[in-house]
C-alpha cells in the first residue's frame, strides 16, 4: 500500500504539472499530438492485437460473459475505429478559449465567460480498452491532464494503446505526463485515486453498477457518474411496423454489451397482436431470450418474466417485455425502472412523441431511432468518455466540451465602483 500510495502521489504531481502547461497549449499542438497518436496506433496494430490476445485469455480464465468478452476484444476493424476516433477528435474545434457569453455593463465593464480546462481528470474504467484512447484524446483536446486506470482484464491492451498516446504527445512537444496510465492491476490504486483531492479535479467512472457505486461511495473527488444503461423502447399504438422491427432488432442485437443496448420493451396493448407479435417473434428468431409478462409469455418461446427482470441491465441477448395500456403507463414504468440513461419511443404521432420527451428526464430521449446511437461518436463528438446520467455539469455523452469549466474575463478602463 505504501509503495502504491507513493506511486500515485508522484503521478498526481506529474499530472498537475502537465495540466499547467496544457492549459495554454496551442490548438495545433493538441491536434498534432492526436494525429501522431492515431498514426502510432495504426503502425502498432499487430502489437496491440497481440496484447489484446493476452487480455482475452485472461478474461476467459476469469469466466467473463460473452458480452464482456465482446467488449474486451480488439481486431483490425476495432483498431481502425480507434484510429478514426482519434483523428475525429483531433480535427474538432478546440473548446478552450471559446467565448460562451459576452456583455457590457453600465459601469463600463466588458465581461466574457470563456471555456477553460478542468485540470486533472481521473478515469476509472473496466474491460473496454478503447476507452484508453477515447478518454486520453478527449481530455487532451480539452487541455486536461488525465490519469487512466483501466480494468484488470484490459491491462495489456490499454498499456499498448497508452504507449501510442504518449508517442503522440511527445511528438507534439507536450509533457509526457499529459496522459498517464496506472501501471498496476492492484485495486489499492483505485482507492488512492478516489482521495487525491490535491491532484485530481474530477473522477469519471466508466463501467458496471458495482464500479460506479464504489466510486460514488468512496470518492472525495467530484464524480461524473455513468450509471447503468437500463434502456427502454416503447412501441406506441401509432408505431410504424417496419420501423419498429428494424429499430428494435438493431437496438437489442447489434452489440449487446454496450450501454445503449435495449434492455426492456414496452408494447401498447392495441398493437400487441400485430406489431408486438411480429417484433417478439423476430427477437426470438434472432436468438434473444425474451422474458415477458403474462400476456407476452403466451407466445411460444417466451420465458415468463420475474420481478427482477424489470430494471435489469442484461448486457446480453436477453430482453424484458411488457404490455402497457397507454403512453402514460409506459412513462410511469420507465420512471420506476429506468436509469435516466437512454429511452426511446416508436411512434408516428407527434403529440405522443412530444409528451414522451416532455414527461421523461433521461439524459438521452429518442424517437424512431436505435438506442445504439447513444454514443458520443455518433453525436459528432468524435468519441466519449461515457454517458453521464447525473444532472450536474456534464450530462449525456461526455465529449471534449463537457470536460471544461469556464472563467470570467473582466476588462475596464480605470473603472472603479461607486
């Protein structure tokens, strides 16, 4: 513990020193660093995939679920996506120095509110190694130093990706400590990070309920919370059958292990025998374990739902399904069992969609679109650190702009207060 505490303190000191320089790094420097990192990732793709193979073997020994193994896995296509994400963040406009508001006062003062870096960000995440690149890139773009603590499962992959990020920042003449990776699987390092109030300005946890709960309970540093993705899709009585089928199959089966995957299907009773039947049978044919209420469980192949199926994040080929008597009943169910992450309505009725959007307060609300789009990259942010489900500071996909604060620049001309 003593050695880990010393190591973490040194990382904190290095990060704080790096953050002081990053606060005034030029846009070109940050862009060049990320482009160089992207080139390094692609050049080292075989090395990264080989490192990932070690992690996959470790994950298999630990008995990770198929969905978690999918989150962990890197292949050429996924490495290519990491490269694309780095380049996309690199080419975005620099948020630092952006004037958010500007006004004059009768006293003669001219006031500007401008974006500034948060300082040092700690990111604690689990099995997805791409978070190493996403978080490193977004923090750097926003002028922040970052301390990354990846999951034990992705240790080798994260280490290989981190080396590419460091290569990028060094090539651009930025401090090597701009992006640091905790070099141990020891859990004590996480405990240290959560109490490093002298060095870390905010902690971003990205992972399951257990990790986020631990961080929220023990952190003395402010937290951007990313809770479970208990994602609901409601089929309204005025839903289009083709849209409903396509959206739901994509939302559930495209990638089951991501936080935007649909976990609960609500079906208006008026379309249960038509659209509802078709969607349920299509899910069953796709290999999804459908856990339905009394009405839906009558369909051959459906498993009867238990009370624990409502409000469950499966991250697997499982979906809960329930009939509801009205839009308001669907809204009530989502309020009771959702996680304020992402929820969707399938309808051609503008008034129903407006009521759904108005009466629910999830970070992301969708209409007639797959919930798999609940992703910072798909929102045009290049990448994301996570989906913040709280209401303070950052909410929804956390990109570079959400990793900033602001300061007021006040100018006068010998102005004094009466």
